C-alpha cells in the first residue's frame, strides 16, 4: 500500500483537515458535500451485473460466509468454544490476517474467480477446522471438517450455521423441522444440513446469532446444501472436484504457481460493496472492515485490475473503472476512497 510523491502530500493534507475539523462534531457519518461516483455506462452496468451474481464470499466481514447475489441471502459458519467452567467463546466472523492475541488464524486455500470453489482452514482457541464450498448457480454445498488440534478444553467445539438476508435486502428465513427455508425475491430456497442426525442437536445452542440456525458438535464432518438435500458423501465428492479453479491452472502448466497465487489472492480479496452496489477487490478485508466496509487505494486498485486480467476480464475492468469513478472534486484519482464517501 505504498504512497509516494503528490499522493503522500495529499494524504498528509487530508489528515490535517480531519484534525482541524475534529473539534466540530459532524452530524453524519457521510462525507459532507463529497463528490459521488461518476455515472456508469450501459455497457459497464452489464459488467457489474455479470459479476454480482451467484454464491461467493461477498461479505467483507467474514471469509466463512457465503452470500447469494443479487438476493443478499447469506449462510454464515461460526464456531463455539465450549468449556466446563469459565471461558466459553464464539467466533462468528473470520478474516485472513488478523494478528491480535486470541484472534483466529485463517489459512486460505484455493478460491476460484467466480467463487465456484473455495477452501480454507481456521485455527482458534486450540481448535482447527476446514471449510470447503462448491457451487453452481443457486446450488451450493459446504463441508466443515474437524482437523487434528490441541485444544485445552475437553469438550468439542460446536459449529453453528445460520441464515439471514444482508443489507436490508427483502426476504424472510424460517426453520421448518430439519429444513431452513429462505423466502426471497425469486421464491423459496430450502437449506439442509447433514448435522440434523447428530445426538443432542435438538437442544438450543446459546450462541449470539441472528436468524434460524443448524448446530452440531464438531466431532465429525458436517455438510450444508441448498435447493436439494445432499448426503455427506455427495457433498465431499463435489467439494473435491474444484472444476473451474483447476481448469485454468491445467491450461497454464508452466505458469501454474503464479496463476494459482493470483487467482487465490484476488478470489479472497474480492467483495461486494452494498453502499455503492458494486464488486471490487480491495487490498485487504481487515483494512476494509476498519475503514467502514471498503477502502480502495489508487495504484493498488490498478494493480488488482492488472492481476485480474489473466483470468477474469470483468473483474479487471471493474477494479480499474471503480477507482476512476472515485474521482475527487479536483479531478484526481484519490489516494484512498473509503466507505462514507470519504477520500483524499
């Protein structure tokens, strides 16, 4: 995230202006009188429409949440640490690169450009588990697998999978027996879990989640499927295929490690920004969360566009165009542009 030359001067001036205005309390979280985005062309609108569809890790707050666009339907995967005395904890959101004491450690694996396959592992509170997904259209499967770990607790962790709609998108979610039903703009989508046969799961789990949920002590793999009920074996087979992800790598044998790194990195960094209704690839989810939901830096976003051009031209165009659309009132590409329409 380098800053040089005139960009550095602009950044310092921006900090000075923020400090000068600190004495006067603002009446809004939004930038006062800030320039909005430049309008989209009809052709570019179609680019964003092609990008913003299907299941993917669109939610900036967690890499274990799958969101269906354009509906905004979300399936979250969290983990509850259980003890017999004091010390229970719950991990609802997981991010790559958090380094605070007690934070989760996420090891990202493959992530296809279109989100058709994702794979990662997480270590937290002495527990370790893997989350894999595979999707085709609205048909999503997820597999959560416990991995060998060294937890000080004698109790297994509890995986909690809950469902809701994000960003005020219209829809309702209901638990009906062993099925969660999401009723949105395109009708009812049933969501199933193989965990419903797990012992003790008829008891409510005391976890801070909103919306209907499935839960199971993670002593064995559990699978989630949408649209159609799948067995654990069927789900395991599907997540192991990695179709579109492995397809492009097979075509580029001599450059496979480079293509692998680029697709994986851009895959995990790409999010949906509900504020400006667009798909973008910020440099970091952790940074974006701390900057209110997203932050785009000038040349870093052009670098992201260049990298994306090897595998997803729509994403490449989107990143290049979105940082240009953030033009300041003075006509500059901003040093940074963040949620709330703040920029420098």
